[in-house]
């Protein structure tokens, strides 16, 4: 965990070990694992081609971040009208 202190308008911001983004709960461990994998991709691949790097991110990082997100294709479609 980071020991940095952050202020916003002179008010100290609280330190949180988890966060909610777009309704999905992210624990510090999930974010740190995804961050490490993203950094390893940049370190291991010699190319800087955005298409190749985005495919590597989709394969290695995105499943970690999306494991707890809502998967709309698993829900039954509801006809409203």
C-alpha cells in the first residue's frame, strides 16, 4: 500500500483499500495484479504496435478486472413494450 498523503482543497483525502468503479467492487489486490500484468506486457513485448498491445491486454489483463462485472449476455432479455 502507498504511504502518500493527498489533499484536495486543503482537506486530506482518506486512504481506501478498495473502490467501486461503475458499480463494480475493486479490491486493492485485484488492481495491483492487473497493474503488474499490464507493466509486464509493456516490458516483455518489443513492439509498440497498439493493435498487438491491445490484444495482449485483452488476453492477460482484462479477464482479471472483469471477473466480477455484470455480463449482459448471461441475462434474459426482457421485452418492455
